[in-house]
């Protein structure tokens, strides 16, 4: 995008230089005394304007020297000052008003010396002096306007950043409030259910009675609910990821899951939103593999591309390709994160067996 804009600017600058040169050359064509060297000076001084963005002072020097030489040799009309006026304007806009004033004086001195000092010559020189004064003033005005726009944009960015920080702070406070409510209301109730089920199972075993399957299911569901609640509370209390995908892989290995990590491409720091999403995607995928894949092998791949990060988490577990995937809270949250970043996500069984999570996150997101 930036390369295309730079190319368009260069083309516009070249077109402007060609137009100014064409105007000056066309005016000189009506003078039969114009020599070939005069055309060379006009063309050289005009075409130099195409580089005014990169080297405004050098362009001003070349244009002033070429057009001053032209007026000293050919005694043309005031229109010959057009390239120098343009160069003075661009130099003043770049902050070189002193150099622009000196160039104006040099050209006006050369124009005044083209012949005897008559009233007509003085009037033309005064007219050109007004042109150069306007060029300096408009250049300075353009410079001040650009500075004002930059300051306005900076203030807008600062205000946006402040609003985002306030929103993040409020979101963090709300997460903590929800975490406290969940802990106070659900943790106690689930603990009581789990405890009562455990006591009933213990008494049944002590008496040698057959344990009802429903009671075992209640005990198991209570334990699973408690683990899920603790994981949810940890997420709510944590604003940023507490590690990296590599650390997640190490933790999964320590927990007994067979995981391989592959990183390809040019690994580099990511924007906070992308880094957080990548961490959560790998975390959720490994959690699901540990819970549902059985004794499976898991392959985690991170591919850093030119403009995106590709995340692939594949396992060779027990997922059946013929059965549709029922997305729970974890997969839904994963999809919401990817969608918010403008990326794409695929989750589902693999044709060769097992489960796959594949996400693509644009790296340009900030």
C-alpha cells in the first residue's frame, strides 16, 4: 500500500514538472531568438522539479541556476520565472525559506540585468518579486498546515488510545467482578455436590453395596465442573496471556500429552491482540486434545508469513469424521477471537482421523 502511494506521488511530481516545463517552452517558442541552449536550460530547470520532495534545496539551486542563465542569455518574458517560483515554494514548504529568499534575489537580479533599466523592466521585476513573495508565503502556510494536521492526528490517536485504555480497564474490572460472583455463588455449591456424592460413594463401598452409576456420574460431573470453573476463573482474572505457545507445549508435555511444536518463517514480535489470540487458540486446542483425544499425538505448527500467522494444531485422536463437531464455549470463544481480528478458522475432524484446529491471523492488525 505504501509503495503504491509513493509511486503515485513520484508520478504526480514528474507530471507537474513536465507541465511547468511545457508552459515555459511553449512561451519561449513564440520568440524567434530562442536558441537551442535556451531550451536545454528551460527543460533542465523544469524537470529538476520532479525531485523536490527528496532534495528541495538541490532542486532550487539547479532550477535557479538554469533559469537565471536562460534569462541572462535570452531576455524572456516574466513567464520564464515559473519553474523558479515553484522551486522557491517547495523549498519554503520544506522549511528552507532563507534559501528560497536568496534564490529569489539571485533570479530577480539576473532578470533586472537583462537589459537597460527601463520602467517596463522595473515593473516586470516588481511583478516577479510579488510572485516570489507569494511563493514563500504559501510555502510557509502549507508547512504550518501540514504541522497542524500532524498535531491534530496525533491528538486524535492519543484520545483513541486513552479511550481504549479506559475501556480495557473497565473490562478488566468487570471480569474481576464476574469472577468474584462465580467464585462466591458456584464454587461453594459445586463443592457441596461433589462432597456429598463422594461421601455417598464412600459409604456404599464401606457397606459393600453396589454403587449406583448415577452417583458415580454425579461425582465425576462435579469434579469436571469444578475444574472447568477454576479454568474459567483463571481466564477471567488474567488480562494477558501468562506465557507463550512454546510454554503451553511444555506444560502439556509435563501433563503427559505427546506434543510436537514446529515454528517456521520469520518469527517476530506480534501485536498484543494477535499475540493474545494466538496464545488462547493454542491453549484451547491443547486443552481439548487432552480432554477428548485420548492417548493421542498432537502436532502444533506456527507459520509466520509475510502478512499472517498460521496456527495448526492436529491430533490423531478418536474424533470421527462422520460425526459433526459440537462447538462448546471454548471453540466459540476461539472463533470470536479470530473473527474480531479479521482472520479465518477451521475446526473439525480430519479425514484420516483425529481433530484439527487451523487459524489464520492477519499480522497487520493493531
